[in-house]
C-alpha cells in the first residue's frame, strides 16, 4: 500500500502565521505538524509516501523530511498548483500509486489512541480486498462536517461498519459521526477519482468519491470511539488545543507522540546506528533526548 499526505492550501485561517511558511511546518508542541500525519501512515506500516503541497511549500517540506531514507522509507513530492478538492490528490498521485492500494491523510489531522494500529491494519486488509474505509469520530455539531450513516453487519473487526450514506455538512444529520481526514482505498482509486466531477464550488470532493464506492457497496467505516482523539489543527484555536493535548500527554506519560524515527526503529526499518544519527541531529532538544531514551531502552512499549 502507498500513502499520500495532502499538505496543500494557503492556510489562510492561520494568518499571519502561515504567510511565510506552510501550515504543516508549524509546531504542534515540540514537532512540526506534518510529523503527526506521517506517523499515522507509518503506524499503518506504509513505507512509500507522496507528499503533495503548494509550489512554495513543497521545497520547505522536502528540506525537512528529505527522501525518507533516515526512516527506512521512500518519500516523494508533488505540487498542487491550486487546491481543487481532496479527491484531486489521487489524480496528482496517479503515477506514484500505480496499481497499488492507497491511504490518504490530511496534513493537519492528528490521531491518537490505544488500538489505533489495529484499526489502521484493518483498513489496509480491507483495501487489499477491494474495499474502501473511512473513519468516523463523534462530534456535537455534525452540521459542520461530512457525516456518515452506518450499521453494524458482522462481528468482523476488519470489516468494520457498513456505510449507508455520506453527506457533506447536512442540515439534518443522520448521525453525529464526522468523516475525518483519513481514507483507505483499494487499487484503482486514481481511475475512480478521475471520474469525480467538480461540485458547485468547483472542487473535486472526497464525499463524491466516497459516494462512488458506496454505490458499488465497497465503502466501510471504522469508528474512533472512547479513548481516541482526533484533531484538525487548521485554525488558531484547534492548533492551540492540539499543542496543549500533546504537551499534556507527553509530560504526564514521558513519551513522545508521533516520533517518526522511533516508529521506524521499533518496526525494524532502521537500526541503532541510524537512530543514533537522528538523535545526534536533534542535539539536546527534548526530541533528541527522547530518541536517546529509546536507544538506551529507557522507554519500553
């Protein structure tokens, strides 16, 4: 399976912070925002990732992450000249995806919770079977989000829930479960996305793509229930809340959330020498100290 991080857009809701830098390079506590979606794809054991961003921001993100070899991964980059909808990621990434299945995550989405790996693994398995998976998170104000209606059809945790309908910002929501910015699709998603027509606002909507899989009875859902946290750090207030959350978790638990080098090391993608190089690069920063603690087995998961 391949992965895509869609890190485009001008980030106007974060002005003036994003006038001269990418939203995805802003700090969420002690790490750049893009570390969090990258880590989520890594937890799904995806090692080939395409990062799509603006003409201005792509070189900056590339300077931060490089080719991914320090993580035992392969990172590639593509430019989205102007944001024309989330589904556009799959047409931009058509050559990168090839004949593989593909997961796509938004560059400002943060996921955390015990059991996340299992839900990601289930979505990968479903994609291998030709099925698409979306993720749902309970919200109090569903009229502000894309919303899913669903039913449970079996006890198979990999299959998740059968999706009955998806609707963008409904006036009368059929549930309180928002569709978050993480999507898993089977092989052929680029061809499917190429058939998405622009919406009235001129964008290639991810909701339309999901509806196409729904019509073929190939759309399932995993719910992120109690014990999970989902945050969209795309506004000043949500960025502040995300920073406070990560700070609280890391200070109370003494462990780092979304440390790509640690994930790569624990999965055996890099060895001790490579992790040591990364720790040395980060110097005496708390992040560098965390990687040294991992090296010295002071943190055992």
